[in-house]
């Protein structure tokens, strides 16, 4: 399975994917998947170094420069994003990727990329996406870890999922082992919820997310790619995920 890997920052998730690929190859025979191209929207990211170290082609498109060139100040303006994503699809064409993985990619993807990889683009999210409230997933978006901590969740988990148009709402493929939530001595969740403790909350959430990567992202994202490459996942028209032909009603744990 030929994979296009998208990243925006340090690329630690991608490094773990590449290490897993190498480990599978060392077991004998060809690897189940291969990262055939790396895509970054941030020139200052570690993408160039990773691409060089692992001898993988690099597609680099500066999203901030793209927005400035089109007279837009904020990349949060998603009306321009399809044009950016269409350019990425064009640049990827020579590499003929089968699948895409968002390995720390900080831009919301839009329909040109979703259409290029229908049901074949995956992401990892620092929350248990099986948890719902009012019929909707409870912990989505970039505040998921902080929201889970404030809600009193005793554990955090990471989830891999298929990327769909609505952010963090695609089919769940795998969830990680649990990470216990540990607050500093003398600090309660009620105190963390106060506006004047926002900086402390974000620091605690960041520390938990870093620990979650080690037992979550870095394990389940490469493993999900491996299972996909082996053809062990399937979907039906209702959104049910199957692993080895068995419905995964609550998603398999790592």
C-alpha cells in the first residue's frame, strides 16, 4: 500500500510510522505499506529532515504563503482551502498513493483531498471518539484533551479514524490503551475550569497529550496502517467498521 504522509510539525508520528514500516520489512518479505511521499504545509517543519533521512520524496506547499498570495490573512478562512488542497492533489499525482495518513497535519482537509482518498485517509486524535453526548462525539477538535480532563474523565485514549468532511467524525478504527488523568496535588477540576487558570489547564493538557502519544498515537497509527494494508478492515453502507469480517461496534482496542 503506497501511502502519502501529511505533517506540519516535528513529525514524531511519521517517524514512528516509518520505524514500523522498517520493522515489518525486517520480518521478511515486502512491508505491508510504504511511505512513498511526504507532504507538508509548513516549510519550518521537520519534513525535509525526515524525507532526507528516510530517502522519501517531499512535497512542500507553504499554506501561509498561499493564503497571502491570494490576499487572505487567516488560514481559518476555509473558502480558499479547496484550491490549496487541489494543488496538493496535483502534486501528489506522480507518486500514485493509495492511502493518505495525517501524521500531525494541522490543516483541515477539504473535498479535493477527500475525493482523492475516499475512505482511505486516516488520522489519529487524542481522545476516545467512542464517547458521545447527545448523539454526537463529545471530545473533538483541538481542545479535546482539555475538555476530557475538565469533564472528569479518569482516563484518556487516542483513536484512529477515517477522515470525513466533518472534523473528527469519521469511522473509528482503533483506540489505544488508557492513560490515567493525573492532576497536580491540590488542584481540582473545578479550579482548572476557572478562566484565570486557563494557562495551567493548557499546560496540564499538553503534558497529558505528550504522554498519550507514547502509549497511543505512536502505537495505534502505524498499526492501523498495517491492518489497512493487509485488507483486514472493511466498511458497510451504514458506517460499521469490520475487522477480519467481524463488526467492531465499539472499535477494537490496540
